[in-house]
């Protein structure tokens, strides 16, 4: 089956920042030691540490299912006009025969509580074990879904683009009903097998050959252009400062505060 990617004229493939090819002899011990090392739940250090652990887990799960796998860290793309932040960041993007798989990686180590009612937007809380107070955080499924929808609009329609929220650390307890996009390391081998199976289905997206994978990487490189993680962090800080100056709350389903769990 021919896809739109096969119809693009051949061009040299650029290297994205943070682009690596999965290595078959990756060592899990380093990731395990990072997972045990304590860091705060928020901040760039926590995100970087969680992403390092998550990449190792993704490589171990996806490499057996696909002959070719590229891991892109900190993929930055321009957002649509009028967006609160002019750029978006994907912690990890996998490019393989099945398409593009995007991951929002969270360094959460405490219990995750997800509450939803028919009258309210989804609300996410983190609660330390053996504590009754929970801290409200941004909805990661909404965050990742919004920017994934925009990225899909910039890529060929017959290219699979799917997103997940990955919680890479052990000991995370998921309470309540979770969206299917929220996953733990135990889910990764199954997701990789399903991705491979979907590519072979007559009704699914076609598997990409080497040329189509190269063109996908090229398209992502073209979208990122000269954008860097520093650009995105500056944009995010700028939005926070503007909101603080105006006394506005951040956009999206966010309700900061503390909830006492009974």
C-alpha cells in the first residue's frame, strides 16, 4: 500500500537534536539506578531524569517488535497562530515502521489520583503515600492530546501519529478511572505488539518502509527547524509571567489547589 510519504521526492535526512537509533545492547542498570534516585516531582531536572528512564524502557519494548527504531528527545514544533505558547514540546517521539508514537513523560513517584464528574473537567491530583492531602496538577492527557492534534494536522493523513502519557517509575499507584493513553512500563510490550499488528491490518495504517521512515524524520526535522528546548522553555516562562502579571489562570483544565481525600 502506497502512502503519501512514499510520494515525496527523496531528500537527505537531517539529524534531529537528541536523535538516537535504538541499540540492541542497551543496559537497563543505569535506568534502574536513575529510577531509584530521588528528585522533586516538578522541574526540568525531574523531567530530564524521567525521560532518560522512559527512553530506556521504550527501547527495550519497541526494539524487539521493529527492525528500525529512532528515538527523538525533546522534539519542538511551532504551534498554531494564537496559541498561548508558540511552541510545543514532546518529551519523546518514536519513529518506526508503524508510524510516530509520542510520549509525555512524567516523573511522578507518588500516588496519582484522577477524578472526573459529568459536571466538571478532569482533575488530576498527586498524593504522597500515607498522606491525606493531594496536590492538583495539570492534566497530562489534555496537554499531550492538544499538541498531538496539531502535529497530526502538519503531517500526511495516512501516517499514524499516536500519543501516550508514560509514568516510568515503579511504585506509582493509579487510582480511579484512567484514560487509556496513561500507561506504565508494564504496558509498553503490549503497546509495541499492537502497533506492529495494526501495521499489518488491511484496515489500519500501512507499515512504513525505510524510505518512508527517512521522509518522516525529514518532515519532523523540517518542522522543528532551528527551534531548541531553550526556545520552548523561554516561551513557557514568558506565558507564565504574562499570566501572573495579568492575574490570569493558565489555559486548559487546571485547578491548582489542595484536596483532602477522605
